[in-house]
C-alpha cells in the first residue's frame, strides 16, 4: 500500500509540473515573446484563469505528503529551510505580479510587475529543478531523521553537500530550459499573431537545446547516483518510460514542424511526465537518500503513516481526485480556444 | 533568544497576517452568493453590479490570502518538524483533504467566477460563485478540524516510533470542538464582511456617489451583520466557552484572570491581572456569571489557577486575558451597532442618518481586531501545549533549524508583508473610489 501512495504522490507532482510548468514557462518567456502592453496582456490572459488552480496541485501534493509520509515531510521541509523560505517569497512575488498588474494602467506599474513575473518564474524553475536534483543526489540525513541543507558549500559532492552544487545546478538549468520549452508550446497553442510567431521561433531553439542537454544531464546522473540506472534496468516495465521520452520528444519536433499546436503541447506534457516518471521509477522506494549512511535513508516503507489512515485514504483520495479532474476539465473547456482580450481594460 | 521563541513569533506573525484576508474572503463569498441570488431571482441589475464590484475586491483580497497562506502550509514542516513528524499521521488527513476537496474547487471556480461571466451566462456564473463559496468554507472546516485536534485531541492512537496515528476517522473529523469552533469562526467571517460592506456603502452615501448601490449593499450588510453578530455570542460563542471550561480549565481561569477556585465565580468586566502576585487589580465583576456561563449554574465550582500546577499554566496570561476580553467586548458592541443600524433601516432612516453612517464607515476595522483577538485567545489558551496534553510547544520545533535562520526568514516575511499590505490598501482604495460600473455593455442579465 505504501507503493500505491508513492505512485499517487508522483502522479500529483507530475500533474503539477505539467500544469504549473506551462505558466512558469510563460513567465520565463514573458519579456521575450511579448513586447507591448497588448501582447503582455495576451500572455497573462492565456494563464490568468488557470495558474492558481495549477499551483494548487503543489499544495495538495504537499498535503498528501504530510498525510502519507509525515517523516519525509518533516525532514525535507525543515532540512531545506532557507531554500524553501526563498521559494515562498518567490511564489508570493509571482502570485501578486500576475494578480496586481491589471489593476492599474500606466507603463511603470505594469513594467515592474512584468519584470517581477519573469524574474520569479525563472528562479522558481531553477529551484524546482535543483530540488529534484537533491532528491536524486541525497541529503545528509542522520540518526535523528533530520538534516540541515545549507544553501551551498563548495559546489562539490561529498557527505555534506549544500542544496546547490554542480549537479543540482545542472538539473536546475535543465528544468529551466524544459519549462521554458513547455511554456512556449502552450503559448503557440493559446495565442495568435506576433506573440505566437515569437513563441514558435523560441520553441524550436529551446527544444533543440533541451534535446542536447539530455546527454550531459543523463551522464551526470549516472555518475552521481549510479544505482538509479541500475534499478531502471532491473525493472523492465520502466523501459516503456524511456520509449515514451524519445517518442514524445520526436512528437514535439514533428508537431512543431507541421504546425499542429495542441499535439505539440500534449507531446511536451508527455515528455515532462515520462522524464519525471522515469526518475521516480529509478529512485523508488526512496524519498530521501542519506549521504551519510544508507540506514538513515527515508523510504516509502519506513516513513509511512499508519495503515488505518492510509487505507481510509484509498476511499476518499480517488474520489477527491476524480472531482478535481472534473473541475479542471470544466475549467479548461470553459476557456478553450485562443485567448481574447476584453475591451474594457480590466481582466488582463 | 531561544529558537522556540523565534519559531512561535514567526508563526504568530504569519498566521495573524494571513487570517486578515481569508476572513473577508469567506464572509464575502457568502455575501456575493446572496447578491447573485437576489439578482437572479428578481432580475435587478443593480444587485449584479454590486456583486461584480465585490468580486473585484474579492479578487485582490483572495490573491493576498493565497500567497500569504502558502507559507503556513510549509511552516508545519519547515519550523515545526517534530510536530509534523509526531502528529502528521493524524493531522495530515485534514491537511490533505483541504487540498484535495477544498483548494481545487476554490481555485478552479475562482478563475471561472472572475473571468467567465460572459462565457458562463447568469446561471453558470451563479454556480461558479456558489462553488467558490463552498470551496472556501470547506477549506475553513478542514483547517479548523486540524486546529481542533491540537486543542482537544480525539480519534488517535499511539503508533510506532513515538508517533500518533489516526484511529477513528469520524471521531477525528467531527470533533465536537471543531464543530463549535467552526460555527463561531465562520460567523465571525460573515460579520467582518458585513461590516466591510456597510463601511463602503456608508462611504458612498456620505460622498453622495453610487447611491443606488450603496442602499443595496447597506441592506444586505446590516441584515446579515445583525443576524451573525447574535449567532456569534449565542449559541456559537457560548458553546465554545463551555468546551474550554470542560477541556482546558487552565485556559478558562487565565482568560478570566481567576486565581482562586470557588463557587459563584464572577465574570470580570474590567481589571488588570497581576500574575506575579496572583491577583486582579481594579476589578469590576459580576458574581456568579462565570459559573453560569461555564457550567450552566450560578453556584457551579470554577477552578482557579492556584489549584492548577504552575507548569500547566498558559505562558502569557496577561496577553491571553486581554485578548479574550477584547474579543468579548467587541462582540457585544457589534450587536449594539448592527441592532441600531437595523432599527434605522427598518424605519427607512438609515441612509439619511449621518452619525450612524459615520459610525458604520469607521467600524470596519473592529471585526478584524475581534477575530484576531479570538484566535489569539484560542492559541494562547492552548499553551504550554502544542497538542493539548500530548506534546508541548517547546518539543514541536525543527531541531536543527537555528534561531538565526528563523530570525532571518521572519524579518524577510515582515518586509515582504509590509509591501504587500501597502499595495493591497492602495488597490482596494482605488476600487472603492472607482465604485461599481453601471455601463449597459457590462450587464449580462
């Protein structure tokens, strides 16, 4: 049953990355694809009604993590104290820059929030990637079940690494390019005119960069955490995920070339999901690897909540998920098609 | 300074600041549904325009509420790791349910509600408003059920490795403490929203702007304000008090500044607790009333702090005492203000009564103060426990996070929230000055 909850969590996190990923991507590209107020309103209107709901997948995922694996939540959140505080400030800045921008006309006010939106989206993408990097790499968990990760030490591997070292920064950059590329395919799908044209040009370059980056990231992961690939090879069903990564990557390029907008976005989403799925399958059942001693490692088995609680969850969680998926289908269907700006200057 | 002091200060600061926003969100969500319903039933466009105006205030308020709420969800882990590790197997249930059942509904329909009026049509838009209301009120329940476990733990069992486990789902979800605390809290949220709506209506009336909308807002605000001000005292406040008397006698004694045990216990109207000498200075008291309120009989015996071991006392009795008295005092005043306003409204004099309009215009901060004082009472009264009787606050912190780290992030939050507050006030002021829009092209019904 703990395996099931591991899968549920990975699922929620993957959905989060796909959904919030495209609005992070839109933020990263905001200043590059949209040059004047109308164009920037178009970008914001493309994510305006949905970004908050997208972010809820992170919050709900966090809630499910406390519920199913309280020790992982306690260790990870306290261990990443400073980086998480900065994530919070970035999320605050990002949220208000999207919401406050439209409430006043004037180029200074709006330029400021455009900059804040792009800045916070860019940094958040890198931080999310770096966090994923530390999960692969491991953290200095000790016998108390806690650790404290300083922001950085000497950027090298070792028993006491910081949050940022060469490997996690590399994963962070990879995440930045991936989310930007994902956001570009979303903007192609949702917009028209000059914004779409610029997004199209950037998308192609970003996807080429991403395809090249996969090589060093894969090599680095193999050197930092060799058993990740060993466990992937020993679990043949995970090869499907590898096939999925390649197929979705090809799918993105083919669809972009043909101008198939929705298929390109879906292939992009498929790429993110299969990448994350493969990573999760590689680290399973580990949540946090201890760099000090394997016996301090937190896994789905030794960190899980009581079985009564998790059994009860098998009833309410799928129900809640179905309802939530229903909401999202309704939401995205209500705002389907290309973005249209309302003429009264409000909205976006 | 001890790290635990920084942890407590940070949580108190961020939680207090955060809750200034959801109380209006939840109360206003209810009132917006009322406006939308009246508009839908009567076809009166003005109600729809009023709803649209309040939706704009709601949007700004909601944004600040969301961004200041995310830190709280994180702080259980970042600052209170031993608390999460110890009790996560129980409280994780409601935290997860809040995300899955409430946040999804709230956020998905908020987008539809704020941006989708034209696409959805009147019926669909009313439905979206209702779902935002439902989502925000559900969210309130789950978080209060979590708090109720900390106040009065039920439905749990001891698990392995010195942790708590969920043992009885329904006992935990329907903790009697949660039910009364929820009713009390949600009623307070509606009071806050009613006072805010009345204040804006009074402002427009005094400025002689948007008079038609002002009348509509005033009517809805005064009627709901009076109803919920009365519900706030009885039955919700009354039952909440009885639960405190029953399960947290030390908190009750400290709230009332009561040191000596005895029958016919008096209710203190005014007085200053002198904790080191264990007495109340300059007291004005009504005999027997505390016994009656706590146990339903004027002769009932109430335990004083002198008969409670010192290490079970709440650790800030002075603040607790005043927070409680401010809450009760203001709650009583709200009935008087809203009662008078309702009388004038009924006689059709309210919109011409300048003194009353001035009072309503300036009264809106007081419900915020009362709810803040109420929460401070609940949380200070729970001390020295984090989970009443099970885990002390001192033992709930993240062991390896130093006071310096928490001080750093606390100062960061203070700076950030100051800027956020200034921007919020500026934008809300702009919206209120701007007023509701009446263009025909906006009307959809």
